[in-house]
């Protein structure tokens, strides 16, 4: 249960919806929200997982972590989408 809550925290921080909300809104798509994510989103998601682990270790409340992780996600996505180096990975 804890893992599912943390996964949904990351989903909301990055995608703006929980896994269930995404499935409800995309019934024709197989898989999950992360299967449909772009390379840039997956890179940011990996970073968010690490940052979230640190914030949990520091005892940060989930609502505080969500706000912080969302800010990080926005900043990192803007940076990745503006840069050309990510294109080399595709």
C-alpha cells in the first residue's frame, strides 16, 4: 500500500493524475501511464523517485513532497524539452 501511494504521488507530481484516474480516462489504451510516457518524462520520473526517497528520509509530509516534486518536474521537463542533448538518446 505504501508503494502504491508513493507511486501515485510521483504520478500526480509529473502527470497530474493518479494511475487509476489515467486508466479511467484512457480505457482503450493497454498498459499504464508510465508505458505511455515520453523519454523526457521517464528521465524526470527517475529523478523524482530519487528525490522523493531523500524527502521521505528527511521526514517530509506527503503534501509538502508533492509540491516540491511538482516544481522539480516542471523545471526538469522544461530544461529537457528545451535542450538538444536528450535527442541523442532517442
